[in-house]
C-alpha cells in the first residue's frame, strides 16, 4: 500500500511540474534607475549588472553597449547616458519610483555600429520571454529599426531562428522591431528557439538598421527601459524513477538522515539538479559536474522529494526520502 502511495505521488508531482510550464519566473530585470545623474557620460563599453535576478540564477546578468566586430576603420560609437524613463514594464519597487528618479538607458549617436548585448544565462529555465520598453528621439532621424538575435556559444555565432516579436510599435519582421517616438512595449518570444532553453552562455543582442541612414551618424537615438527576462522551470521530458536508475543515475543513502547525499551519474558534464517537495515547490537547486557529487541537503525538512536531473536537456527523476 505504501509503495502504491509513493508511485501515485510521483505521477501526480510529475503532472504538476509539467502543467507549471505556463507559470513564468522573472529571471533578470534592468530598470536603469541607477543611472541617476543627468548628463553624465557613462561611456562606451558600458557594462551594467542587472538590478535583480531570481535566486535560482547564480550568474548576475549584464548588459554592455559596445562596438560591433568588423566595424570599418574610422567609425565608432558614441557614449551612453540616461534619459527620463517609463513604467509600462516596470516591476516591483520600480513601480513606486518617483518620476524624478525614473531613468532609462540612452545609447547616443552615432549608433549604426553599436550593439547592446545582454548576458542572460538561462540554466534550469525554458520558454524564455524578453520584454523591454523603447522609444526613439524622432522618426525623422536615427536608426529606428532594431535587429534582434541571440548566441548560445558566448558570442561566436548569432541566430534569429525561433524569434517572434509579439508586440511593438511596428513589427518589421519576426525578429525585427521598429521604434516609435512614444514609449512602447516590445515583447520577444523565444519559446520556439529551443537552443536558448537551459543555456549557460546565452547572449541577446540588439543592433540598429534603417531608415534614416544618412542622419544616423549625427542625430537620433533609441532609448530603453525596464528590460526583463522571464522563463519557466517546467519539466518537459521526464522519465520515471525506475528508468533513471536503469540509466545509471542514483542517490545514496536513500532514505537519508544526514546533511549530504551522494549523487552518481553515468556521464561527465554539467547537470542541473532540482528538488521538489510534496506540493511541487522547487526547494533546492544546484549544478554539478562529473560522475559523482555530494549534495548538501541540510536545509531540507523531513519528507519525500522528487529530484529532477537535467542532463543535456533530458530530464530524469529520482525519489528521495529525508528522515
């Protein structure tokens, strides 16, 4: 009878995890209110840490305003500074920011050889959605269209495969957005871009293109505010506990009473491990490499847990009992 209860619990919990796919977690957020001094030259090769990240993300996100590779000799980009911001996509305490302290990011012209590069690893997450606010200084000057793409190999190669711009002032193509002169929300759906799921070296890039190419070196700029990255922790290809054991994944001791348990895997390489309690809550996440690792479970209460092991985008589930 007890064995049947345990099997039923595993099935129910896996169903919960799969159904939670639509529940999104805010992974990274830039509100840019730290750019608090008007008229200050924040420089070229600007680097800004994200203003907040989810506790499940250990790598702080960054954004840089930088010169594109292959820029012709003699061409450059200008500095970035602040500009009065907006609240359309503001989150948390930023919603309460007084207007006088609400700032956005303004990469200045010339900008045709510049790029904003967001470093946003998505380890443990999928169904990535990026949102940001944008406005242009005018429609008669500057580069108003934005080219959006991503890299999963640290910037060696970029792709726009699977990108869909779902909102914006005017959608030019699936991976290109056109900016208006009023703040507007741009939503970039990457859920079809499977390569960005659980990606430890994900970069998202914004570049500029026409119209108004003649004036682009001397006038016009785009402004950005409230850049967010969201994703889901849902398990999409889970195996049963028995098949995980057959594949060579195991934990010992089980049941366990101490502060650590030993995890064994059949292959080397990075693996994301998540513990779910009886209500389906993710209570512990860690990343390991190699074929054997000690997992610190001192913070877990007594109870039954499902351990989800994500190994090379395949998920395996083990049951663990802590006494």
